[in-house]
């Protein structure tokens, strides 16, 4: 077994910091890489050593394999952790890291290759008794062929890019006369985003839930799942709030989906951390969507309910250790909710709203974890993903985790940019979310930007009334009028 003594993290922001923290606890030295835009970034300050790898655009820095491997040689590390995004799911990178005599903290290049395309992944898992969304097994290029297929599947259908990610190259088609235009758009979007224009057609499941399973495998053939994450609160087909466990799964369905997830991982001889994404329809039928061959953004909710540090586990697996537990040893403890704090304007179609964090105060207290890469006064670079932080609240029950999230969002102070906090507060108060009866259509069905636009929003009024009634009932000396003053927005842009 090769012990890792020094690790290069080929990433930036909160995830680079999160990985380095676990590495440091394991006695492993850390190396950061950074672009010229990230010279002052927290991951650079945290690392034992740091290497500049080029200009701000990621295509000239975080995505350049040669520069990262050269930095690894220069600093004499023995392993590279890719984080998420950037090169994390690039099988050539995994291969090159190995060829350079270094350990890649992740799956094998071969597994990544199998799961790298959505179509390839579907073909692989279908042999392992994993249910698929009805659709084509091959890429479609001819519109007349697509029309025949779509008719067979039945409208609405979804056109998807096989190389897709981040919701790009995905188009819903509700009737035949839209097919040609949407297909052309999907192909051109996929070509420009991924350099691969292959698209395929899937049944569009109306009002599904996105439920994914965290899996872990070792290099000795053992695979387990660490339960599910519910990720149905999305905008633009991308997650904003995640929770574990899902409020809708019965123990029986959890067992069935968990077994399917383990089988899907086995279909690719998978080891290290991975995620099997499913959608669940209204009749509780589940279908495989894709596998993500890396640590997910939302992995902390799984850590909170299992008590495991997934990064430490990834490192141990990469060193060749066996999984330290069996499936039957794992249990769910309480409930965790993650809200993603993006520098985006929910009142303006969630468009990025980057700028300087004039005020930045994290919430604190029992059961609250904030993973971020910023401090007050720092600017959010224009070049990268505009996520400021992930806030994870953990408590005994879902209800308590929701109440904790409400309190923590209320305590979070960010000015200088618009953020998704107000939107997340809206979700936490919404009856559909609270009752557990919601789908990926939540934003479309319930969210209206107007609730966030007024100075005193509906959400804040709701918080005010909840707080006021709590205060009254606990007979404290505070007057409800004070409470109303205190609930003025702290997430709004302070342009002054
Ligand atoms: P990406 O890799 O681009 O993120 P995914 O395949 O993971 O794409 O899908 C992202 C989201 O799109 C899902 O979480 C779900 O909300 C929606 N989606 C994907 N496929 C379907 C489908 N067949 N029917 C309905 N919604 C879907």
C-alpha cells in the first residue's frame, strides 16, 4: 500500500479547502495550484505550498493538464485530488496522473470512460438490471429518425447531449413541430460546450424527483452505498438545495434503489467515491440517469448523516485500503439539508451577480457547517462558478433541520451581491417543501421573483411572524416590533 505524504489539489474555492483540511488532519502535506485571479484565495493561503498555473481563464490554468502535472513534479507530491468540476471527470487526466507515477484520488480512467458518456453509462448499467428512462440507446443525428423515435416514446421527450453536464445541451420537446429546432439547438449547444454534438432522446418524466445515491468502492471489489440525497430543488436543471435522507423513500425502496446503485457501480468496476443519479416518477418508479465519477458538491449532507469524512475515505481507498465497513454497518443519523449560496439574482432568472462581498458573516451554532472559500471584502472572480458557499444544517429530524436552516439563513449576512439565500428561505417556508410533496418542477410551479423584490418580502414577513409568535409564546421581554425591524433583508445587494 502506498501511503500518501503530499497531495496536490487540482481545484480552487471551497472544495480545494475542504479537501486540504481533511488531508492535513491525516498528516498529509498539501499543495495548491492557482490562477492569477486566485492569488489571494483562501485555498492558496491554507496550503503548505502553492504554484501559479497561469492566467485567470480556466482553459489557461485549472484545465491545463501539463501545467498541473508539472506543478506536481515540481513540488514532489505523490498524489493528486481533482475535486469536482474542472478535470475531475476527465479520463485522460486520470490516465496521465497515473503515467506520471502519481496516485489519482478517484476512480480508474477505465471506469470514468465507461460512465463518461450518458449513453455509454446507460448501455453498461442496463446489463446489470438497473432500470433506464425509456429512450434511444444510440446517438441520433437525423431529424426524421428522431421524429419516429419520439413518437414511439410519446411526447414530451427530452433531447440530451451524451457528453452533457451542467444541464447544457438539454431540450424539452412537447410536440413534433418543435423537434427539429430543439434538436438543432441541442446539437449546437453540445458541440460548443463539449466538442461532441451527439444527442439522444429520452422520455421526459413530468414532475420527477431527483434522487441520487452516494456509492463507495475499494480496489478489492467491495462496493457499498451511503444512502441517498434528494436534489429536486433545482433551477435550470441544476441543484440549489439538497437533503439527506429523502423524505419520500420507504426503507424498502431505499434498499431497492441502493442495490441498483451498487450494481451500476459494479458495471464499471468502480472504486472510490461516485454518485448514481436516478429520477423517481409519481408512481415511485425509479430510472438511472447517469453516474458522476467524482466527489459531488452536495457530499456534505451524506457526511452529516453517516458521520463519515468522504475525503478521508477517498484518500484511504486511493492508497489501496479496503472499505472499513460493510453495508449492514451503515446507518442514517438524523437529517441534513444543504443550501447552496450562489452569487446569483433569483429575482432575475438566477443570473450570476458577481462583485465584492461587502459584508460576509457566516451563521454559527450547533449543527451548522459552512463550506466556503471567501472572506469579507473579497471579490467573486468572474471566471468561475459563482458559488460563494454551501451551508449544511444537521439535526435529529427533517423538521428540526428545516427550522435550523431557517434560523441559519436568517443569521447569514451577505451584502454587495445578490444571493440565493432569500430564495432558499422561501423554499424552507413553503408548504410543498415542508410537506415533502415536491418535484424538480418546484421553482416553475411555486417561485415568483416578486416575493423577493419588495423591501420587506413575503418570506421575511413570514419569518417575522414565526419569530414574533415564538417570542410571544415564550413570553420574553422583546416586543414583536423589534423583531420586525431585525428581519430587514441582509441578503440584498447593498449598492451604496
Ligand atoms: P446534467 O449532467 O447536465 O446535469 P442530468 O442527466 O444529470 O444532466 O439531469 C439534470 C436534471 O435534469 C435532473 O436532475 C432532472 O431534474 C432533469 N432531467 C434529466 N433527465 C430527465 C428526464 N428524462 N425527465 C425529466 N427530467 C429530467
